[in-house]
């Protein structure tokens, strides 16, 4: 399993690990995130610390998740995104629609 979900009082934490090339691993993080939303998670923090690769298909799933969380007046927050992926988010303008923090501490400040 490349994705782990933990539930806390004010937020859920999803830890991603490895390469997300658009296959089963991408479906797994998307389905876990949607399940957390359905279960009432109002703040989902996605930790990218151990992500090695994130495909355009996976980025598309992030955009869809962000849309779904916004519809439910909830927050999707990405943190610990590596420099390469940050650059991809900037070039594609995805960073203008996603909440991205540099550190876990910054992400947790947004869920208080």
C-alpha cells in the first residue's frame, strides 16, 4: 500500500509513498480521499514527503479531489511537496487552485 490514512480530531492525514504513475496506486489515494470526505473529514492534509514521481493523471485526480472538497466546504492541503513537483504545479498553474504548504506545521495551522 502506497497510501496511508490517519484520522485526527480536526483533520485527516494521508501519507503518500513512492511513484504515482496513474495506475492502481493513483486510484487508491483518490478513493481513500473520497472515502474520508464521505465519512465527514473536513480537512485532508496530504503529505508528499516520500513521493518520488507524480504523473499528470495523478495531478488530474488531485484537481478533482480539490473540487469535491470545495463543494463540501472542506479543505484539501498538500504539504512537503518536493521542488520538482512544486515547479510542475507552478508551470501548469495548478498551484493557483491547490492549497500547498512547505511544512507539516504550516498545513496544521490551516486546520485549526
